[in-house]
């Protein structure tokens, strides 16, 4: 038995989760000598702190999309762990496990029922390249990277020659990967963001062909001039609302819309309804559009091989950049929620839990745009 | 030279086209002995009178979707003609030509430039089965049948086992074919219509599992109860508006929407805006939906063979019924526009122009539901 430290949910928070009241650390004993039958003992390496984790705290939600945390137990997130002891023939000591159910604990145990049961698809073995930081596997080579890559592959397919793409929230983590993947395929890209700084980032660091501030620009005029006579072939949409509506009016025949997010509608209420989409479904009919929503888990089985073949190389070659905000140590976990929800972070927020072996996991400067 | 009678556009109508003022018959001479070099001399057999033809009369439309009629010249429509003299190696006397540019004339000439030029895809040779009325090739085996069949094949694919489909305007010509194709594939079908008579027709003649009057029913309640826990897998939509919006709220995960029409939005104006679609794009995102618009000409190349292999047999076997309103003779053409636009017809309105050979073209009772 060794001592195991965990970040635990104490109760459902109202508003911002308060450390000491809603979430806090607890210590318990854990057996890290003998693995569960056909299961694993794991050491948590790193966890991505995502906005969706806040939903996982809504214990009173009657129809949650994903499993909710349990009161008094360790929370979890999309993360990486190292196998300490394996009781399973498919895994050995030192293997790296990627799962959205990575425990916010120093150590954790994975039972046979989970590893071989109906949700086994959620547990992936990955093989991090030694010259990349392990945190990259929670960013450009993790779920956000899979989101960008696999949705393009599955919904758009190969970009048509000389085609044009509009990316909303282009300076966001997924959006910026989409812009870079498209630019490398020779696509002309227009992207939007909500501040002048981000617009400058899109132009100067991501090299998109055109960028605008959707809060101040004339969206219709921007898309009309970018699309020209033929219109814009693709929309990669994280926002919805006016920008989606405007794309529908300026899309090319046989245009494709990837619905990745709808930020503008997430907080819609009776008092503040979502922006009206007036060009649907007439534009879909008149221009023979395809519009598709997705979650990355549905695309993973089809695109897994091709993702691991193409994307790590692009990161290694410096062709696919991204910005990570890496915090170190178990202690950094609790405070990261407030920073995430108040926007006090630069890029993807990741906590490297395994502080002891920092030098092993982080070998080079973060992969930023500086 | 023989005398050739044509229905001619005299001027762009305002409102209902007036016979004698906007459209009228004219007679001229035509050479039906020597075909144009590499072209054809044709005798018009039958023409479908479609609402889109009214748009073809809008000579002042600056950006028409399709070629417009010319003042003083014969109008055209989707129809069938018989080759009288062929100057083209690909065609012989007696062949049947199907084209949306069938002239409203007794005879007409097709030049080489048209038959072999860029728009040659619009001229199809068909091989009508001797035991079917030729008019069927403008209905269940014509453009409406292709619309139903090819859009299902291309956008939905094979129906999933035990799946559920919602068809709006299910008693319309295309909608009723969609209902029948789906029922034969074992799909559970709910369909809507705008009158009690049509709802009865859906239930009693088409055998759908559930039918409702969208003007009086609680659409949400109908779709919720039909979809149950899993939701409805497919929407075949001719209407848009509230019904589309409600489907988005009651669709299954990975649901598919075929956007075939948007009747509810066609006459939208500033004063009377189209019904708001509030569930787009959130439902597309949350349920991973695919939404696609199409025109049948885009699908034809891919599905042509399979259409001719499957559909004529279904009609012959009485598994695919449809209602045609067949008028006979060149004289019936002019008046048919008013009947079409005022709804004075039962089923697909078709004029059999070639009255002389009526017995050859119409061999059995119209293929109705009686």
C-alpha cells in the first residue's frame, strides 16, 4: 500500500467550482503491487482541463451526455497514464494509456470489466514519439487534433483543387489546426475571431489568406468578397449564428459545412434566444449543400490509422503548431478549473500531474508560435 | 414540308398565364424529311406540366436557374418524343428521347450542337416497357421517380434495419413514392399532409404506419411518440419550417435529412418571413446529423443504371403506385397551365400530345390507387 492523492468532487458546484468547498484533495491508500485480474495499475501522467468537465460536475442533470462524477470520489479528465503493473495480456509496464476517464489521482486502478467491457473503445494505447513532449498527445495529437483531422477527412474528404474554406473561431485550438491543415493542402482560407489580437495571430502566425473580427466586420461583405463568383466551398464551424447564416448565403454549389461547435448558441435561453438562421434550409436545397455534425469518438475507428500516420510527422516537421499552457504537479489541478473558466490561460490547458518525471515527459520547448 | 402546331409564349405573363394574350398556338411549316446533320427530327409524345415551367416564363428574371422561353417561339417541358428521322448514328427511327427541353410542338428538330454539345446529358434515350403506359415515364419512372429513388440511394443509402422515416408532404407525388419505397424496405413510416383527405389517403392507400395533418396536429407530440426513446432516423423533407424544426428535436443519433423541397419557405417575404428553424445547428451537432440538399441531375450519372434495374419492375409488379392526371391532345396543353396553378388536377399532370397514337401509348388503366 502507498499513499494516493486525488482531486475529489465534494458536491455539485453552483457557478465557479470552489476549492475546499466543491472540490478538494483527499489522500487514501492504494495497492500498487498486484494488478486487478486482467486489469491495470496506472500512474497518471497528464490531464487536459476542458470546459466539458464542468458539465460532468452537474450531478443534478437528469440526462447527461457523458458519465457524471461521483461525490467523494476522484474526478477524471482526458489524459494519459503509464502502466505501473499489468495484469492484462494486452498491456505491459511502461505502456501509455490514453482515455477520457483518466483519474485525477497519483495512481489509479482499471478493472477488467472496464478494459474489456463495452466501453473498451475509450481506452487507447499510444506510442509517444521520444522527441515530442507527452503533452502534445493531449493537444495537436490528442482529442483536439483528432477532432480537426478526422472531421475534415470524414466530412470534407480531400479538399478540391483551388477550393476555399471559412473557419469560424479560427484562432481557437481546433480552429487553428484546421487552418494549418487546410493551408498545407493548398486551400485558400478565411478565418474569423473575436479580437484584433486573434485576427493578427490568424494573419501573422497561421498565415491564413484573410482574417476578420466577427464582432466589428461586415460578415456578409467579407464572405462575398472572399467567395467571389463561385462562392466558398467549405465552412468549418465552431460558432453557428450569424456567421453560419452568412456562409449559407455565400456558399458554393455542393458546399460542405462541418458542424464542430455552436458556441453562439450554447448559452441561449428564452430571454436571449440563439441568433436566427434564416438561410436554412433554402440554401441547402438551392446549393445542394451537405451539413454534418459529429463527435470524434464516432470517427476514430475509421481514421485512427491515417491520423497516426500523418499527424505526428507534421508536428515533428514543425508544419503543425499549437499553443499549450502546461501546469506542473498535482497541486496545479484544482486551481486550473477557475483559470479555464475565467479564460486565464494561453492555449490548451494541460496539467502534467507526474511532476517527479517532468524531465522525461517534457523534453523540448512548448510547441508555440513565438 | 408539313404543318406544325406549337404552343408559343407571346409575352411574360403577370400572374396566371392567359391563353390568347400570354400564350397561344401558332402554326408554321417544318421539314420532316431530312434530318439536321447529326441531329434528329422528333414527334412530341407527351409533356409533364410542372410548376417550374411558370418560372421559365419570367423573361425579366436576371438570374434564372434554367434557360428561359423565347418570345414568339414554342415553349418546352419535361417530356418524351419519338424519333421520326435520324441523322445521328446514335439514334434510329422509333427511339424515344426523354428531355426537359421537349418542345410543345407536333414536330421539332434537334441540331447536332445540342445533341452532342455540352448539354447532351439532358437528352436521354429510354426504352419504355410495352406493358406500361408511356406517361409512367414522366411520373413514377420519370423525373419525380428519379428524384425519390436517387435521393434515397445517394443520401440515405440502404435503410437501417428497424429504422423510422418521417416524410413531409407524403401525399405529394414524390412523397408518396418515397413512402412506398421505404415501406417495401421494411421501414416504419410517419407522413404528414395538409388535409384530412390526404391523411386518409396516406393511411389507407399508401399504408404508412402513422399519418397526421400538420395544420391541426401537435407536430412535436406526433414525432415524439413515433420516435420513442431512440428518435426518428430519417426525414425526407419537402416542406421545411415547423416540421423540419420539430424533426431536428426528435431525430435519432446519426439521423439523416434529405432536403428535397422547402414549400413553406418558397413564398417567404419581408412581411411574411419563413418559419424560424430554431433547432439548427444545435441538433445537427448534438445528434451528429447529416443534412443534404440535391438536384436530381447531379445524382443521375451515379444512379441511372440501378434506377432502371429496380424501378420499372416495381411499377410492373404493382408495388409502386402513383396517380397521373393525363390530358389528351395538343389542345389540352394551353389550358393545363391554369389547372396546374389553381390545383385543378388529381396527381401528376401530363399531356399526351400525340393524340393520333393514343392507343399505342396508353395501353392500360392509369396506374392509380382506386
